[in-house]
C-alpha cells in the first residue's frame, strides 16, 4: 500500500502496541479473537488509536465527521433534542464527542430556542479528544465528563459515529461451516487463523445473519456483540426514566448488509484520509471500523426493553428536522457565508455522499418524536 509514512515517534508507539498485542496473544495460548485485537488496537491505554495522542479529526487526522462540516448539523439535531427534553429532562449525554463541536452547536442552538440544559455529559475514551474537548468547551459550565454511563438517566443521548468504532467479531464460512477469525503471529507478523464458534457467538450468528446457512464458502462478515451490549446498556440506563437516544452512523439493515457481493465484509481502516482493508497495518495509528448492522442494534435494544422509535436515512432525518430552513436563515446573496454552508448541507443529505449511507436510529422510552421525524420513519425496513 502507498500510504503516508509515520514520523519516528508515531512508529515507535505503534511498535510498542504491537509488542503489547503480541504479549496478549502469547498469554492467551497463541491466538486471540479479532474483537480483542481490535479492542487493543483502538483502546489500549496510551497506545491505542483512540486512547493515544495522535490527532484523529480534521486535515491532520484520518476523517472528518458531520459536526465538523457545518454548525447546521448540530442546530438541526437540537430541534429534535428540544422536543425530547420537553417530555423528559433537560440533560444530555454524548458518547464520543469528537472535538466538542457537536456539543457546542447543540447547546448554542438550544439556547437560541430558549431551552435550558442543566447538564451536558460527555463520555469519551480518547485522551487526546477529551483534552481537545475540555479546551474547546471550557466556557460552557454545564459540560462535564464521565468515564462510564450513569445507572439511570432521563433526557437525550447523542452518538455520532460511535457504534462503528466498537470492536467486532469476524466470522468466515468454510467447508466445515462457520468459523471464528482469530489473530495469531506467523513469521513475525499478525495473521488470521480460524477456530470454532462458541455457543454465544453461534447464537448471535443465527440471530443476526439472515440466510447464514446458505452463504458461500469464503464469505467473511462481522458480528456485533459489543454494539449489541451497548444498546442493552442504554436500555438499562433509560429503565424507569424518559428520553431517547439518537444514533448516527454508516451501515445497513440486515437484508442489505449480508449481500452476496459483500463477501469480504465491511471492515475498513482509515489512515491519514486514506481508506484500506488491512487491520494489521501500523496498529494504534489507524482507525478500524465496521459498518453498523442497524437491525442487530434495533433488536438488541428491543430485546432489552427499549423501544425503537424511528429509523431512517441521515438525509430524511436532517431534512425532516429542518436543515433546509436553517440553511436559508443565511442570506443566499452573501456568497462567502452561504456557499460553504450550502455545500456542507449538500454533502450531508446527498444520496451520493452521506445522505443514504449514514442512517439514524432512535430508541427511547415514553417520549414522542416530532411529526416530521415520525413520518420519515422506515423502521419497518429493519
């Protein structure tokens, strides 16, 4: 692969993480589940991609998220958040808050609407991003940070591109049936090796993958036990409370996820704005993601007692929530201000850009969504 070369310090950090993973493999008897490899590559203390010090977002990072493109994204989300707050509590939790841009934009928009927010809690695993958030949001006294979910909660939960960064299991269809992709060391490098599925993973395969018994030999896909566990934790958190979680991410419902042409799965890596498929390249310096199976996430929430309130494309959500109206609050004749916002909105809602690939799943307890969002609901397609 032709990718930008890391500097000496970054390369040294990656080598240290590789040694840590190799030790983990040795202590586990010579192989670990891919989900464990992904967990260490992303979240190992001080060395993992999200817990290390390298820049993640922007021109010097590896990707740019929707809130970084335009404040209209956060302002649009705030319209739906205001409706939920009116029925629950003036509290917001955001998971994985990036640079803090979404928090600032949502709070600013709610303030303009006259909606008071008592607390805006950020749960962030990345030390580098938490430091940026604390610097960028220092003037907002209602913003605070926690390391874990509260036991009980009422209000609004926001999660933009969080589910895709949760460790996944890789499984492969072989002539002996479905096998689990494990990570070992061969010839001094990380490599895949197969092992039988345990009972829990086999149960999830059967539950998650339609037509799994008919997949062709060599078919690789992802299972999402960590993401499903997160949805279950949301259900526990909302039990006895009122509110909703709004989750933005890229992915598909199950009937679109497990297509014959997706024989290699959806796992993808991002390094300095380059996308490639090798998860073993420079661990700790690249993001590793998988598309979200929104059917599996919806079922996990539902199984835990948290109803699905809506599911739709990002375009349908943003348009229904009024991003077009917010754009037109900028004077179209002021080209220097209007055109950048217009281009950003186009990217967020265009089917050829983020509008269709990105989806929105809303789960919640004892609240009703605005009519325009309810009318755009496509949860029957999950």
